[in-house]
């Protein structure tokens, strides 16, 4: 079974509506059977919710592939609202254990970051690039909605460029990695951090972003093995 994980119902609304899928309530989350091959889970906002819910799903279903869809905020000003990004590298924005010799963004005893191999990037590009316009991006995930006040901190904290920020991807990838399951993340830009009112743009963009998330799922469903 392939698993689509999306943080919120708002992001998944068009996908749920247009596939006319049936929902099944499982303890603290709702699952949707999109097809015979694809299961959808709304894993909720935040690092803990994402990790907890994905772990429960993996322990109760035979999951062979995890694909995270949703929205993300752009730190890189070359990215515009409703652009699509393939996340090739993910780290934690609020993990600072450098005094113990860990890299910034690294949870103790976990990887400094999670990244796609060149083979994985080539696989997605070969399968999707003729049907979906996307850019490659590095994400930093935290438990906070980020605004422009955090821009200097983001730029100064990492030895590599952070393109986007969100509240789930790294914890989802962390769990998938520990269970040995392939993980891909494709996100739609909902807002740009340098904008003064990016939290308002996030809300305004959601309907169009949800439509785009549905389109991305259809391309994935028809393209990936």
C-alpha cells in the first residue's frame, strides 16, 4: 500500500471531494481509501502529531511508500506562491544540540538531516518532470508558524541554504527513515516569509493550493510505479 500523508483537511479538501473516497475513523485520525493502491491520512499539524500518527499507521498497515503532500512557506524569494517543490533535504529548525557536538538541526542520535539520493531525485524527475513543473528545495521544520522575524535566524543557523519551512516534513521523514520506508515530499508554496502578512496569504492561498495538491496526486497516481 502507498500512503499519502497531508497535514490538514483544508489542504486535502479537493482530493477527498474529487475522489469521492470513503473515510474510516481510526482512534485519533481519519484514513481515506483513495484507490486500491493508495491510502490517505490526515496527520495533523506539528512535528509530534505527524510522527505519532505516521508511526501508528506504519504499525497497523503494510506501507511500502510514503508521499507527503501539502503546503509550505518560501524562505527563498525565487520561489513564488503556488510554485511546486520537491523536497530533497530536510532538517529541524528548532533543534540546537551543538554543545554536544551535533550539527544544528540534528536531534541527538538521529541524522543531521534527511535527503534523497541522486538516484531517487532522478527517478522522480524522470517520472514527473514532463507532467509537473517543480523545483528542488531544502526544508527546515519546526512547531511554529514562521514569519519574517525569523529570516535572519534561518539564514545564519545552517551551513546550507534553507528554501522553505513547514511544521511536519522532517518528523515524517525521520519516522519513515527509522522504519526503512521510502519517503518523498512534494509541497505547494502557500506564502512567502519575507511578506509582511504571510499568515494572511497562507489562508488566502489554501483553496488554490488544495486544487493543485489534487492535481499532483493524480499525476503521481498515473506516473509512479
